[in-house]
């Protein structure tokens, strides 16, 4: 008897990032698009003007190789890797080629945008189903241009689309990404949707995009509001999903570890990427970094609060010295930049700080979402010995493997599983039929 392999579950994806190049090419085939803004940003980041109009014209005429040329321009591959700006320059094809930007400018009516998004949902789910994915959680941001009424209608339409699959062999779910600078308007829309007819298909809230400048502590009130909602309506409880420790150029390495720990302390159920929590400190080598006085004060106060736990991992917190530094830098402007030097000894200490924080996060029950393709291409972690998942495995940290943006990365969840095994030399207990 043939036994169907167990289905995969992809818990960290972004809806538009799931769109496959072939589906987006088909969408663009008869569409008039002003590519000026996309080309301008691409030129700024990559130093070359993307020949999008020429490629699309050749695709329309069926010129041999033109579809492959489009896929190369669309996909953020290993050759493109480097940083978030390069990723965003590629992602902008989706924003400007679709109706997202037009809607935000008031040029596209909401029903047109809704039809587009729901159409892509069906195409994405069809592809995921063929890849043996049985459960997929897709994240979508609303944006500041939505009115409350538009937010309600938009989320309702997406949930109704997901509801069409309730009796099928794939179960899609939605999480709404909130703005880090002001999440409250979207949170109002999320609550209404969660209590609606299809609210059981809404699994949580998410914080994504650039994290620099938005410390987890700023979301304490919002996290408390979600916890209160969950206490009052446990049948529609929402998970708190938080991208953190993915990009940390504006702070010290120990502060980047702290941010992940603090997000878990505040109540995040799942931690997106958390690269800073597990990346091998040797990847950075001896170097200097800078962070603001405000960030340094937060780090020193963290050290004082956690000094007993840190001591068990060989991190000595000199209380008089820390107190003296707090007094000294407290007189400086909070945005003044301080230089932090990293030598071999300090990098070794960072590894011990990571292991302490991982243990705390494990006790708190938070789960780390490892996205290996994204870590490689956006995070720039190319060598397997540096990948954070090695540290997570070694310290029994709970984690899941996810594809993040499988469309724009040109990947699948099964490939992500295999990549994780390559990164860790770890035997993945994957489902039958999937060579992890």
C-alpha cells in the first residue's frame, strides 16, 4: 500500500515573498507598469539599471531564454546576497509591479488590490501543496494608508480566501504584521478580524521589516494588550511573532543578543531569525562597533539584573565598575555614539552570553524560527560553521525551520531543511519522503 509522506509545516513566510517568478511573470504579461521607482532604487543599490521592460517584451514575444532572464532578475539568489537593501531592491519588483504601491497612493481601488492578493494566495497555496506542505502561515502587513474600514475589509477577504481550504489537505493561516513605530491601528483591525466568522484562521500578530531603532521594550504595552485579549478570548488567542536579531548594525553584539532575550521575556511566542542569538562570534573577528548611550545603558542594566545567571556561564559582571560607567555615561546625550571594541576575549565572552540567553529563552518557552536561505542571503552567513542553528542544536533550543520568502528566494521548505542539515552536520528528523 502506498503511504503518503507526512506533510510539512511552514510557520514563517511572508505572503508576497511566496509569489513564484513564473506566477508574477504571468501576472505582468498584459500589465502596464511604471517601473521608474523600482529601477531607480535598483540602480542605487546594485549599480546597474534592471532591464525589466526589455525582458518583459521578449517574454511577450516568446523569445527563447527570456523567462529565465526574468527569473534571474526576480529571484534574490546567492550572487545577489549581501544585505537587506539588496533584498529590498529585488522585492520592489513585487511592490511596484503589483497594486500595493498604487493602492497606497490612492491610484488603485481596494477591490482591485484585494482581487490581486487573493488571486496570489490561490497560486501560492497550489505551489505549496505540490511541495508537500500541509500547513503554511503567511504574514501580511496592512500599511499606514489603510483606513480602519479598509483594513477590516482587506483582512476579511484574505481570511475568507483561506477558509476555502478548510476541508482540504493544506491548511493556510494568516498573521498580520504590525508597524513597529505605531502598531495600534492595525491591532484594532486584528482584534475585529479575530472575533469574526473566520477569525480562527488568524493565528497571530507579527513585527517585521527593519528592526534597528525599535527595541523590543517599546512594544511592552502592545504585548500586554495581546495577552489581555488572549485571556478574555482564549478560543481566538493570538500568537506574538517577533522578528529580532536579524539585523543589528546599530548596536553592540551583546545588545543584539539581549534584544532577542528581552523579546522572549516580554512574551513573544516565536522569535524570527534570532541570528544574533546563535551566530558564531568568530564570524565577526576582532573589530569595533558603535551603539548609542541609551543602548549601552540598557545593556549595563541588563547585566546587573542577570549577573547571577551570567556568572554561571563564566560572564563576570563587576558591579562597582558597571555602576561607575552608568553614572559616567548617564550625563551624555542619549543618542551619543560609544565605541565598543571586540578582541578574542570579548568574542569568547559573547558566546557565553549567547548560551545563557538561549537557556533563558528555552525556559520561557519561546520558539526560534530558523530561515536558512534568508540567513545566507540577507544575513550573509555563508559558512556552515558560523550558522546560528549549530548553537541552537547544541543548547537544545526549540526551533522550527521555515522558508521565509520562498518565491523571491527561489527555494522550498524541503530545500531549507536540507540546507539546515548542511549548516549543522545534524541529522534532521524530517518527515518520511523528505531528504532533510
